[in-house]
């Protein structure tokens, strides 16, 4: 983990998450990182674990273990809650800045080729989106509690991310 306090001009090595969390193991990789609304740091691994630091990376605590899940992307949603998607099509939610996690559903089932959830976004007003690599989209109107399938929005390529512009209109952009 590296830290900068001067807009990237200089960086300080804070050490490896594995060094302060010996059970991370060398065969696993950190897949996603995020800073929660309370300032705590979160990382997810390719083997389904979530680690959290409340002291700028000096120490890490494992807060979840979803065996065999590659956990891909954190998204801050309404109320400062967090959403985390997985390559197996599951969505997890935390209401306490990543200290605990709840499985909110198996999405990706209707996808034609891929069930992996690649993209997640929060639109405001408790509306969340999730999408698979083959562009199947799911929508939640209750801050990630339940999900409805929208369908495949793009045929012929992979949807890599959903971009929500700050302010202004409610236009969304998907990146393929």
C-alpha cells in the first residue's frame, strides 16, 4: 500500500497488506480497493476476502470471507453504505463502512455468456445498477436490497464500467 499527501508528487510505502495480515497468503491478489465514507480503507481479494483498515493501513482486519469469490468492485451507495460485486454474479452490501457484509442476491443468471459482475454504479435516490461483462444490467430502487433485471443493453462486446457524471442531467454512459 502506498500513500501520497501532496497530490502524487511523492509516495510513502506503508507496507504490504499481507505483512500486517499474514493469512492473506501469497497466492491471492488484492483485486479492488476503496475508501469508505468514514475514512476506513477496504481491499478485496481474488479468493473472496475483504480486509479493512481504520488507521490508514497500519493494521488490517478481515471483515468477510466468501469462499471462492473473486470480489471485483466497491461502490459507495446511499447513506454511505457500500456495494461489492463478484465474478460469480453476487452482490454484497455493507451498512457499517465495510465492517460486516450481507449477500443481496445472485445476479448474472440471465446473462448469455458471462455471469461476472464487472460494473456497479449509484445514481442517487436509492437507485443502484450492476452489469455483467456481456452487458446484462440489473437495477435496484431500494439501495441494493432487491434487484430487477433490465436485460442486455449492448450486444457484441463487454461492458467494462458504468459512468455517472457529477451533477447535471441523469445521463449514464457505459464503457465497452
